[in-house]
C-alpha cells in the first residue's frame, strides 16, 4: 500500500513544484523556443536542458530523461518530447512514448504558470490529455483512453492480479495554489475485462470475465471516495458494486467500503472447486439466495487493525 500512498501525493507534489518554480518555468519556455529556432541546428539543446536546466528545476531526487526534443509548427506552437523517462522517489518508473505541450501563451504570461494543453502518447500503452487553466484555482481537465490495466497493476501493485483490459476515464478537478491540495473527480468506463485463474494461499480463483468497469472516483489529497464503482454486470457469473472511501494519507491507510456482491450458481460451482467458498463463509450470514444464485451485502472496515465484515441491508 506504500506505493498507493506515495502515488496519492503525486498531484500535490506536482502542484507545489509548479508553483515554486513558476518563474523558472516561464523563463524556460521562451528560451527553449528561441533556442530551437535559432541555436538547435548548431547546438545540443537536449543536453543543455538535461544538464543545466532540469536538474535545478525538478524536486529533490527526481530525474527525467528524453530521447528527442522538437518544435511542432502551428497555432499554438507546441514543444514535443519523445521517449520521456521520469523517475521519482518511492514510485515506479514512468515512461511516456511522446509528450506534446501546447502553451496558452496569454494565460501563462498573466498567471506566471505553464498553462495550456498536454497530449501524452503511449502512457503504459494508453493515451492521456490534460488541459490546465487558471481561475481562482488551477483547473484541470483531462481524459485517459485505452489505459491497459494489466500493465498499470504490474507497475504499481505489490500483488500479482492478472487483470487485463483497457480503462477510460474523464477527469475534472482543481488544485489550490496556496495549499496544493487537489480536488479531482473521475468517471470510469472500460472495455471487457478478463482475469486469469490465480492461486493465493491455497485458494484458486477461476478465470473471470467482466463485461465492464464503471463508476465515479473523487480524490481530495488524502481520501479516495468510490461511488457506484461496478465490476461486471448481472449477466456475468460474478459482479460487484462498491461504495465508500479509502484513506491514503502519509503513514496511514484505512478503508470503509460497502459491497454488493452477486454470484451465479454456475460460478459458485467453480468457486467450490477452488476452495474459495471457505472464504465466503466469513460473509455467509450476509447471504440472500436468488433464483439464479446469491447476493451478499456487507461492509469492510480497516484502520490499523482488520475487523470482520459487517452485514448491511443492501
């Protein structure tokens, strides 16, 4: 969970960094454009940025590398970096195929911040775009497209979860320039998801297929709130809907989640063969039989010490 807690602090770290370095970043943009137009043919602009500019601008122990820097003509002019490699403390290495920054020159000049539009290609194999505008707060709007869940889980999760599929998200939020605390909302959707058979501590989960992943997330810098996050549908052998919140503040991990879990009779037979039904005995009192299977409504709480699931009304 340490990686998740560290990841939750990334927006706040980035916001603080942008605000502290706004003068340097605003100076860097015109210098970079002038150098690309006038000096790039006879100099090593990439080397100059990597050795002289970025080490003084990045937060401590952060490093960045890229293979190539180019200027994309048009309106507005855009700066493009290819094969970007970002290393930050206690986070997995983040690699990006290509990043294109189209500055909003007037807003950037008025607010002394590098505002505009970012297009990110090949982020873990998916795509992302982010728009940054300044009003009372730094407004953030963006989208993730076809982000491969399997690759993200392998990079960020300490647990081997063989889940494959593509995630999409529409994101809106803001960052307070005084506290750097983000308020982010995301609406999720996905392609069909597949989870391969896996064995954990003697229990074997069968191969699972989910028609979709949907729901809403909200993050305030310390707490992640889940609203109607649904995995699968009633046509799938197993599906669930989750509501609640997860605390991801530094040094503390806690959760309070309510589950609506539906399992078909055919899937129960698969779970019995893998001895998984012994785990379901923990929530057996929460079971309600249906014509096609059974439904479990329960809540899981954790704050330092684990506790048994509690039945809910559903």
